[in-house]
C-alpha cells in the first residue's frame, strides 16, 4: 500500500507515456496540441520521445520516414518556426 503525498502532484510523472508492445501512435489533432506540443513548449520531458524535432524543409519527402521516431504510414515532427525576415514577425 502506498501513501499519497501532496508533493507527488508536483512531480512530472511519465508513467502515462510508456510505449507498450503493439502500440500504434494515432493521436488526434487535439491530443497533438493539448498534450504533446504543450508539454514540448513548457519544456517538460517525455520518457519516450515519440515526436522527433526536425527542420522538415531540409529533407526530401522520401527521407522523412527514416527520420521519424515512430510511424509506418504517417509521421510526426516538431518543426522549428522560421521567420520570413530576420527582424519581422511574419513566419516563412
């Protein structure tokens, strides 16, 4: 039997992002934004990195499957946001 401690609520628990045998990664758009992207922006770590950080535009499309952490028919990447002009806010 384990005791509950209020300090446990503050810990960054990774148990929920374990990859199990036979696991298929098919997140909804909401899950991608609300869970994965939010955690990435907040600097929270994952036990298993399912989404690779990649400058997507430096690779040809046929190279992408080999660069993905997971996926057979679709792949997910965190892509750095580039600016059209160095001093501007307009994205490229």
